[in-house]
């Protein structure tokens, strides 16, 4: 199947295992503030993630962007969180997408391809 993006956008994606580690840290340590932006602080474009998916899959799918230009960026500033934690090593996109891709590949029989098709 091709990878179809309605409009390219920059998002700040966080790998679920990284989120779990951050939540664990805050459970085990007293927080100085009431609120934190839990994010990597490094936004990435959907089209760049699509290229990583294509590379990880080794299938070279077509990558189509339906609407030109960039949509509104959704990212955050994690300075407060990192200052509180001292440091944190985020999982790279190639590794996290690779792990997710391998999970989907192992569970193909449970996936309805019709639900993955572009909806207009």
C-alpha cells in the first residue's frame, strides 16, 4: 500500500517506551512543578517519518502528500522536564518505527487493510 499523507505537518512524537520511562521517573521522584511538556523537543515532518517507514519496510512504497505546504506544527518545549530529570535519552525514530513495523508485520492476519486506506 502507498503511504498517504493528507498534509505534511511537523509533530513532536514520543515513543511509548520513552513515555513509560518518563512517567516512572516522575512516580519515583518528587516533582518541582505541577505541569510539564512531555515531548522530545525535536519535531519531525510526517514525510520524513514516511521515508523511515519505507526504509525500515524495505518495500519502497509510494509516498503521496495530498495537499501542498506544511500544516500547523504541534510540538512542545521540554526544557522544564529535562532540567528536572537531569537527562534523558530518547529512542530514535528508526529504532522505534522499526520495532512498531516488526510488530505489525508479525500480526498482519489481525489487520484489516480496508481500515488503513486513505479516507478521502
